[in-house]
């Protein structure tokens, strides 16, 4: 365990064995299965909202960002204008641009690989890439999640679009709690220093406070501003080491 | 018309993703940008967790999800592996809904 951030928890190495390719791919598979099951729900809702099977599947293939897709079909299903549906989807998709800023130096994609990799910059792939011991493991996290989740999300969408709502609400299986639990679990090892904890807690509070006041998508973006504000403050510099020593240096 | 909206939305979502990945290296290397970029996933994902757990659309809601995420946090404190944490959260939420 050479990663400096684990030094604060000496016993950690026993209970948290270091990430390896295998454990990362296994976790990616778990996320992909849970998300793929949610894809079934998206497919069913898409068709119920008045989209064709092909249109619903096109959204999963081409937009490939869950929250935006659900907002899009939700607004159309509720009788909203197509323009509102598109704008809501873009608003929710804007956080992916911020994920990209973080992933840019971690993945170091060029040319065609960047054009291909961009499609997979979403919540799950980012959560699986950040905070790994080495940039190589970050890339394993990103790409294994990208490939497995993209496959199962699209398969799930197709199944749901064809089968309709007969498969039921994902809430019945608790899948709506699985997603936030997975994100907390991935964030957890990174919340070792006071600043990360403060930023995480502050962002969560800001987002929850804003939910009733502004359109969906904005609360999370404003919470992202908390990170930018803290990062811009020179005085907030950590005295010994950046939040991510291992992954920051090697590119 | 729906096709046009689907394709334009998809193109917009893709360009947003690509824009972030395309920020030039020399900008990313500025210390302030590096610090902010390192903290961004923490802030965005923490906010996302809060919103996914406590809201439906533009309303705050307390329901079975909170129980599921609460159990997940306990499991994390007890150092349960990732898959166990996620499975416990889903099972808890499902059971709470079944009972309620």
C-alpha cells in the first residue's frame, strides 16, 4: 500500500485489500448489473412516454447519460414541449463536462480515443476512476465500467422498451437506493482528509437545500461550484500533499 | 419531430462530455485548476448522492431510499466490501417498501 492517503488508517490495509484489476472489474460488473436493471425501467418509461422502441434505444446509445434520459422522456410523457425536454436533459448532462475536466489528466486521451472515450464520461465511470492508487488503475476503472455499463444499459433499455412496464418499478427491488449507495461507497475511501469531507458535506447540503427552489440538474451543478470555490482559495492548500497524491502526478 | 429532439439532445450530451475532456493540458496544470478539478468529483458525487436519496424531481422526499443509504453507510463504517454495501442498500430499501 504505497498510496500516502491510506497512511491515516494503518489497519486499513487488512480490511481494505488494495485495489487490483480484478477487484475493480468485479465492482464495475456490479455497478453495470444494477444500472442495466435500471435501463429496463428507462426502456419501459420511454415507450410509455410516446417514444418508439428505436427512439428510446437511440437515446441510450447516443445520449447515454441516465438522468438526462429520464428527464427527457419524463417531460415528453407529461405532455411537455420537446424543447423543454431537450434543455432539461442538457442541464442534467452538464455535470459530465465537469467530470471530464477531472478525467482529462487522469485518462490522457488523444485523438480518436478521446472522441470515443467522451461518450462514456458519466457519474459511474468517473466514480470508478477517481481515487485509484495509480493512473493505470484509474483507467481500468473507467474503461471496465464504460464497456460493461454501456452494454447492459443498452440491453436493459431494449428489453424494457419491448417488454413494457410488465417488469415493474425498479424501486420494488430497491434499485433506487443502490445507485446512491454505490456512489457513497466509491467516495468513501477518498473522504480521509478534512477538506474532502467538508467539501462533500457542503456540496450535499447545498444541493438538498436547492432541490425545491431550482430546476432539476442545477442543485448538483451549484454544489460543484463549492469544489471550485475551495480549490481556488490559495489558503485552502493542503499543507502536506494534494488530495490525490498517487493519481495527480503520473500522467 | 421526436427524432430531431432525440438526436439533438444526444449530440448536446455528447458535446458536453467531450468539452470537459478537451480542456487544454496547460490550463489543467494551473494549481488552482488542479485543486478544483481534484475536488470536483467529490462535490458532484456527494451532491448527487444527496439528491438521489432525498428528492423526487423538485420535491424533497424521505422514503425507503434513506433507509437503504443509511444501512450502506453503516456497512461502510464496518468496512464491508463494495458489492455487499450496494446489495444491502437495495435489499433494505426493498424490504422497507414491502413492509410500509
